[in-house]
C-alpha cells in the first residue's frame, strides 16, 4: 500500500519547478490565469441558493453546476497555455486552445443565461455583474494577447448557438442528444 508520504514524494517529483514557471510566464499570462480563476468564483457567486419550488431549484442547480464546470474547463485551457506552454493555435482548428476557449466562453454564457431566465421566472435576485465584468476583462486581455484569435461575447454566443443547434436538432432537448453530442462527432 502506498503511504501518504510516498504519494506526496511522487507528486513533488513531478511538479513543474517554480523557478521555471517564473521564468516562462509573462505578466499578461499571469493575469489571464488569475482572471480565468476569478471567473470560477464569479460563476459560483452568480448562482446563490434560490428559494423556489423543487423543479425550478433543480434546474438552477443544473445551471450552477454547469457554470462551475465550464469555468473550470476555461481555467484548464488557460493552464495549458501558461503552465504547459501549449500553443494557442487558431480559432479555425477544432483541436486548438483558441477553439476551446471560445467554446467554453459560449458554454459559460449559455449556463449564465439559463440561470437568469429561471431566476426571472421565479422573481429571484440575479447576481451577474461580477460574472460579466470578469468575462469582459478576460476577453479584453485575451484579445490583446492573441489578436489573431479575437473572441467576443457575440462570437461566443453565435458559436454556442451553432454547436447546440447541431447537437439538438429542431432545438429540442433530449437526454439522448445530450449524451450523443452530435456536434462532437460522438
């Protein structure tokens, strides 16, 4: 059996050296990573526990979990750039980080909008200011750093509508379409 100490030593041997990280990361990259990390908190804050009937509460829980997971996926994409030094690639390449960042921002916007819709229908407070502020700051810095891969809220929304339109033919939710993910070729 592996002891905690053995596992800790294993992990210690594989952590990227701090000095190497410090030498590689630019100030803009560090800011991008911090802002993406902040979007996780902003996503969480926008989904404070509501008081509503169980069906709507379950849907709001779905939106909250979706926001947090998509924010984590965005943070993971930025980590790949900043820590692993993976090239950003191009928005036209489905395998690029740029493509993934636009996709995650579109997904974030979808879940935030879903959160807002359900809250409005239940006369609940909508707490989205920090989320949109953080997203705007993130996109401003992203577009400054990667001018060949400009992402806007509008372009992310359009991309998301195209993706989900392909996934949900006829714009009708089904568990089968959610699982099969036709837009991913699955």
